[in-house]
C-alpha cells in the first residue's frame, strides 16, 4: 500500500485489515544499561526478524504499547525502532492511525515497476559506460553470493538490493541513484515479505547474472533485459509503461 500526500495530508488507497490476535512473541531480554541507540537497534532488529518470519503480516498494525510490554521497556525506543524500520521500507506510518507493516496492492507494484524500468534502464546504460574493474569485481562477487545463497531470508533480500544499488551508484548521477533508491524501498520490502519457497527465491536470485552481462559490456538493450528480469518476480511489471502500449 502506498501512502500518498494529498493536500498536505497522508492518504492510503487501501485500508489495512484490523489487527488479528496473535500469540505473544518470545523476545530476547533487554539489558537496561544499554544506550538509547543500542536499545533502539535491538528492538528494530527483533521486529525486523518477526516481520520477515511472518509473525506480523503486510497490513498488520504495530502497536507501540504492546511491543513495549513485550520488550519490557518504554514506548520511546519502540517508536524510534519503528521509525528506523520505516526508513528501511518495512513499515509505513498512516496519519492518526499508527504504524503498519508495509503493504502494496498489485496495481501499485506495477506502477512502481513501470517507473523503475525507465530509470533503472538508464542507470544500467550509464553504469556500462562507467564500468571499472573494481566495480565489475564487486558485482561478480554479489552474483556469486546470490547463486550460492543458503542463508536467512533477510540475507537474500540484502544481496539483491546491494547488487542493484551498486549499478545505480556506478551510473554516476546521484540524483538518479537517489530517485531509484527512494522509489524501490517499498517495492523491495514488499517482495521481501512475500512468503515463497526457498527454491523460488533461489531461482529469482540466480537470474542476476544476465543483468551483470548487460552492464559489463553486453549488447542487449538494458530496458529489455530489466523487463525480463522483473518478469521473474512480478506479473506484468510493464503494465503502466510505454512498453505495454508497444505490445498492444
């Protein structure tokens, strides 16, 4: 679900479903002598694990008071932890309603991807022109890690995003990099929260070498390569782009 600014106020197209009853989670005890920033990080890390594990599902409300009781702490570090997760795209803040686990509709996913195809294809073209042996080695190392991934879900998502971010950075246009980063925060979080089999997630990770070949000197049109890549994980990602008009 996207939160859209209209008239200076936040508006959400789809209302999240009511919070469902769930068992109290087992959390690690908190050292009350920890500094505020360390305490915030501890809670953020634990909540991130619970979200990725499915205890909190997309659209679920994250109640500050309840979480504070579970961690035996005040609401202040919980609020800071939730704000930190909001920056990572896992949590969204709905005005006067609170914090919710990120949720996007299928239409919103397609709208974001349609913009991503345009912007990231440009970044890939520029990255190909600015490619260096060091960047190429970093990209190859990330692809190798993805092809041999056997770790936790969060690690797979992190490798995926780091690969794309390195391409954006190599493009040499910080405004383009910033736009792609902000545009895809919710998108990557949405895909991370999708509960698919490890085999399916591994299959998707294994399709980054084709993008690597494009940005390191391949002749394939970056826009078509990216579209093929996105189709591995999304249905009709080009629906709101000019590519859809061309197909019609």
